[in-house]
C-alpha cells in the first residue's frame, strides 16, 4: 500500500484555508518578536526521526498481546509501513533495524525499497537479551557481562554480525542495550560484571568501521530487578570513555527512575561531547513505552531546550541519532507513531522559540521569575501551524492522523495482508 501525491493533495484541499490563516497569524507574531520563521521551518523539515522495526506491530506485556490486524509480517512490509507514516508526516525518514528479528533476505531489494520511500538506515540494534533458537550458549545469566568466557564471546560475535549487516545497508551506528544484571542480592559480583562488560564492549569497538559510532544505552531495572550492569548515564559514560571517541551514551527517556532530571543529563553529556543518540517515549512509572509527550510534555520541552542549546553551543558533541522507542498496546501502532512524531516536533519547535540571549541575561541578573517566563512563554506558544507548514513544504499532509483515518489506511493494510498477519518484535 502506498499513499499517492494526488491523495495527499486531495486531503489537504479542505484544510488549506484555515491552515493559511493560522500560519500567517503565528508567523507574523513570531517575526515581530524577532524570530526567523523560515529558519525554524527548515530545521523542522530537516529533523527526521527513525522508526524502529519492532514498533510497527502490536506491543504487549508479559500478560498479553492484542493484535491490530494487518500487521507487517516481513521487513519489507515494515519499511512500507514507515513509508506510509513518512509520506503523511514527512518526519519519519529512517528505520532502525533490530537483529535478529529483521535480518534482510535480499539486501539490494530492501535498500531499493527504502530508497524509493525516502527512508535511510539508522542505527542497528543488537539483541542479547533473549536466546536465539540456534545459539549454543544461553544469556539467562548475562551476555556481555557473563562470567563464562564462551557466552561473552558469542555475545560479542553477535554484535559484530549486527555491524556487518548494518554496514551492507548503509547504517553508521550500533546501539547496544544490555539487559544484563541480577535479580537477587549476591547473585552477581558487581565489579566482575562491569569489568567483563567493559572488556566485551572494547572487543566490539575494535570491530567498528572507521565512520561508525557505538551507542551505549542504560537502564536502571528490568528485566533484571535488583541490579543492572549499565544502570545509569554515569556508567554508560564511563564505559564509552574507556572504549574511545566513537563510543557514546544513548538516552532512552523511559530508562530513568521517576522524576530523574533527564534534561540535566542531556546537557552534561553534550558538554562532554558524549551524547550519541536519543530514544523517545513517555512514562508515568518506569519504562512504560508510551507515546512521546503523552504524560509529561513540559519535561519533553525542557529536554529539547537543552538539546537545542547543545546543538548550537557544543560543537564537541557529534550529530545525534533520533529514534522513537515505544510499545503500542492499545493504540494502532501507526497512529501512535504519528502522535509521537507530532509531539517530538512540537517540543522541538517550542524549544527553537526560547530566546537564549534573553535567558542568559535573566540568569546573569538572577531574575528567576524572568527565566521561567522565557521558558514558559515559548512552551505556551501553539506551534502546530509551524508543523503543518513544514509538512506541507515537504509534500506531507496538514493533519497526519486525520489523513490516516480518512484514507482508511488500516483497513487497506488488512485487505492487503490479511487480518491475522503478525509482526515480529516486542
Ligand atoms: Mn531504547
């Protein structure tokens, strides 16, 4: 299934009048306040967010999984789904593959398909959190941190294999998320587990092509509930530093204990030139994997405020890999991803409106009230007409969710793939 340019133009017709009215009003106001609207629009248009190959089907919990029907059952169909979202939103121009769930059968065909849909291959993700049916050793008691050398070697080799697969597709980064840890006190020796992990990561790093990055994700708990080997940004930063310049930390919004100051973590990592990537989602309690911006939109804005500041002021920090890492348990995955993309772009646009010079002046004057007024002034601006305009400029639709529904995309997919096709993934 593909959405044509004619369908997009047809859909847009009805909304163009009111969009123009709203956009002109906002653009005038922003211009009067000294903003360069064209520059903001071009930053929004360039901001592309990768969709992980595991997020296109129904997610689930350990209690159950409820299908949405017509799910993509092959890598090609997953890329087609991203193509559908991208054609509407114009902000999902990349896919992040999970190996071994999505190993390409025909590399050229997969590359051509992605290219035809304007989709790039972002970071590739390794998986040593579960056993594969043909693997010799089990990861039950850890992978890169395991006390058995053979198990570590198998896990290292898997990561090297993932790099090789990504290399054939044009990826430039490997993301390592390590589930290793322990469920009970005394189960592991903390020092041995960290040391083994460090040595294993160094071995993987040796297999990294020159122009690649290794992104090290952290998480405080789950699936292990007493300790996690890479539990926080400090541990990730320490491991990345030991590996070398191409190793960087990856922040997943859901991988923090409640009320962690994630914007501060982002800021410090960028100061140190060690923030490599970002996984977007939202949560109330832990790694809930909910739609970005659905619970704490102000926190998302504050994080973007630091990202925007860092991208402008920290040349020591490399370009970032952006990805949505969410699980779709009750919403249609494609609609949910569209909502996340919108929330991310909205937070980014608002952060671009923060008057950095005025904020600095207010900080120097210790004018705490003014500091808050500046941040909240940007946050309270309804930037949706900017998002609409950025999408329209690139050939997308005014309202992606409404278009998805009015084009009846899900039923089209069910017709094409059958009701009971199921995606691999979480
Ligand atoms: Mn993640």
